[in-house]
C-alpha cells in the first residue's frame, strides 16, 4: 500500500491549514483515490508534523510514502528542513520506502496555471 503525503509549511491561521486539507481531498479525487490515501503534514505551526504523519502511515501498514512538498520555490524548507525530517523517519523505519517528489513550484504546469489566472 502506498500513501501520498502532502507537506505544507503550516500556519497559525486555522483557515490556512484547512485550505491545505481541502486541496488534499481534491488531489485524492483527481487521482481517484480514497480521501485517506492522501494525507497532509505541516513543517511548523500545525499538526501533524512530518514525522508524526509518516509514523501514522507506517503504523497502519503502509509500505511506501510519497512526499509532495507543497511549496512554490526551493527555499530552505524544501532543500534542508523537509529532507532532514524525512531522513529521521527513514532512520525510524529502515524497512519502509519514502520518496520525495519535486516541490509543487517546480512543476512544468505551474507556469501554465499562473498564465491562466492572468
């Protein structure tokens, strides 16, 4: 079983975090997955943390977690912080697979999306 984990920054504003949860539901629907097959974790200011979300996935019997950094640019969180949290999880779960995909802003379709909004 594979789990998609969307990692967002997190906000002190509850409404901002709920937007990410809504996006995860839409991603699940577009991928024709059950809502519980796409989960969200936050780097800071909200829960669950990346480590807690990964631990929960693997505790449920998931064999692989695919991480999507929900960030627009390759800043310090994408380059340093998220990989550091993933490395900690890999240490705790050496028999499981964790893959980090490129951050959302690196997608070739991001430019098309921005152009459509103008």
